[in-house]
C-alpha cells in the first residue's frame, strides 16, 4: 500500500527524471525503484545506528554510547560513532549496559551468558537470561566476549621486525616474529612464528626458526585441553628439523585483569633430523609454567615468561628444557618496542660433539592488531 508520503516522494523523483528524456512509464518504474532503495538504505542506517545502543558509565560519571566489542586484559574495547573504537581501562568502568548476548568470565573461571545491565550496587554487573540473573562484582570480571562476534573481530595479534649490524665482524642479524590468536566460546586458536637469521663474514650462516599452531578447548573452570603442532630448526645445534605433536592439559592457576598464571602437563611425540644423522622418533613428557603481566597505564607494557621441561620416555636420561621471555612496551598507538630472550638445552643430543645449549636476545619494533 502506498502512503501519501511515498506518493509525494515518487512524484518528486519523477520530476528529477523527467529531464533525462525517459518515457512516463519508465520514469514511474525507475522512480519507484529508487524510492524503494532509499527506504531500504534508510532502514539499514537506522538499524546500524540502533545497534550502537550500549552504554558505559565511567567513575567520573561520564557516559559513552556505542557498541561493546570485548573486555580482555583489563581493557574494554568500545566502538563509538564519533570517536571510533576506543580502549577504556576496566578499573574506571562502574556501569555497563547492553541488550546483546555476551559470554562473561570471572577470576574463578566461571562463565555466564546473557545481556548486561547495571547491578543494584555501584561497580556490579548484572548478567541475565530469560530464566536467570547473576550479579557479579566488576573487579572480578576478566573477559567479556560477544556471542555473535565475527571471525575477524575475534582475532588479536602482532608482528615485529628487528635488524642488527656490527661493523667489527661484519655481522648482520635479522629477526622477525608473528603472533595471532582467535577465541570463541569453546576454543582458543593460536599461531606463533619466530625466526632469527645471522650472516657473518668468514663464518657459516646461522638460522633458528620456530612455528607453532595450538588449539585449546575450554572444558570447565580454569581447565583446557591442548593440542599443538610445532616445527623447529636450529643450525647452531645441528638440528635440521624437529616436527612434534603435543597433547596436554592446561590449568589456569590465577587470572586477573593484570596477570595470568598457568601450568601444563602432557605428552609430546616428535621426529628429529640432525645434521649427519638419520631421522629418529622420540616420546617425551612435558611440564611447563607460564606467567603474563599486563599494564595498560601509559605507556602500555606486557611481560611474559614460560619455562618447559621435557624428559624423554623413549630415551632414558635425556632431558630437554626451553625458556622464553618477552617484554613489550608501547611507543605510540599500537606500535611497540619488543625485547625477547630465549634459551634451549638438550642434555644428550642424538649426535655427539654437538652443542647442548643455545640462547639469544633480540630487540625489534612491531605493530599489534
């Protein structure tokens, strides 16, 4: 049914088209099509605007309207019409309201699903469904994830590059790293790649490369199952290639908006190829701990360290150990300076006279997304 407003709208468009030399029937048909497009476009624009109806209230009583993207590592990512996407320190948020459905996780590892609203007391968050309502202290909340978030919106990552040149021995060192993670309600996928290449006059080129893909599944409060595939080479240790598959259980020991502490245990199956030797298979146990610390006051700073011990089951007496540490400090928005330290040790390499220990330190500039 055509309303008077729509008829006037069509007639106005017809008047504009009359000068184009079209027949009256063609003008009417085209005018109706353009009118329909305009109505649909207006409806979509209104729907898009309506989507950004979430409200965050800060400790100074300022209110911001927009769209909640996520809460992670103490930062609430919030999309606005006029300021773009901004990061708000969670400790400054006293109320959060949204009619969309979210997954909310607290320090204890418990998760809740529902819409968000202000609790009856200050700095409390109400998470509710049609059947239940939970009241949470905002200080206890560590993760907020939209249930309907797109694949790309759930990806976090960074890449960095470093270059060092020493004129005394004409040595050039180039290092690069890439990290990306994707989180859903039940799974966390992570991809890590790092490479260090050294070229020195009158010496062999040396390269160390490590790439890892990890899939974690959340199975309960603070527990994850972990499956990982890893490729590693280290010319300094004579390791041409080590391909390994890990199956493990991970336990989050402590998680806050400023830190994460976890432990892991499991089994590793690998195949190793050393220079001058045939490939060998090896079964290992693995035990590791990891700690991360976040600081989001300017400048933003992140620190992480992990240590793993891998005693061999198939080769009694052989023990490998790995240490990795990283400090990242923001320089300007999303650009950072990174310092990395790594060390690896093998008590009994398969080939005699090979180095047992290798370690290194790198600096680089990078970008996070």
